[in-house]
C-alpha cells in the first residue's frame, strides 16, 4: 500500500519540481535506504523534508497493528544554524523541535557557564552530577522521546 503524500504537504500546493521529487521518492521508497536530493535554491527542499517526515509516520501506522506500532522519529539535518532557525519559524507549529549542542544552553547550576562548558569542567570538578535541572539534558530527552520530528545540525547529529 502506498499512501498519498499530498495531505502531508505543509502549504497550499506543491510547486511542480516539489511534486515531481516527492512522487519519485515515494514511488521508490521501498527500493532504497537513503535519498539525496540535489535541487536548486528556492525549490522548497524544506517542504519536501517535512512532507516526507509526516508521510513516513503515517505509512508506519498503516504497516503495523495498533498494539505493535512504534512511532518513527524523523530527523532533518542541515549544516547551517540559519536554516535550522528557518525550519523552526516555518514548521514549529507542525510539531518540529530543534536540537543544539550543550553549548547553546545556559547551565542552571553555574549560570556563568553553558551546559557544554560545565560538562567539560565536570571532568575536573564534578559539577554536572550536582545539577538536577540541566536544560540541555531536559531538551535532549524531549527531542529524542517526545517529539517525532526534529531538525538538527548534521555534525551534531553524527
């Protein structure tokens, strides 16, 4: 069974190249493990990624009986903080969550440090084990366990 991707498109209607790309990926979904889309700027690759993420979640629901279904998480990777921010501006309302390294979070145990700095110092001074409300750890757990669609820097993800 192949589910139509169109109901999952985030916007009014796809552009012709978006539709062609989505058709090709969906038609070949079971044949390949990975897809790489090299498309010109301004095509709307982010809309394609969001569509595929939401479409894949619904496909998984259709494949498994209710008692065996485990929601799939989709992670969209990008190499630019600007593009991560753009994804969040455009798609946060659809259930997208971003994830950043510990250096992007303010340590609550020592507010002069980021969580990343505190973790690096913890190898000398056991600071992190004393922090019971680490914003980085809380956000990362939410990203992994509660949200089914995320955007993350490729290098951090790897």
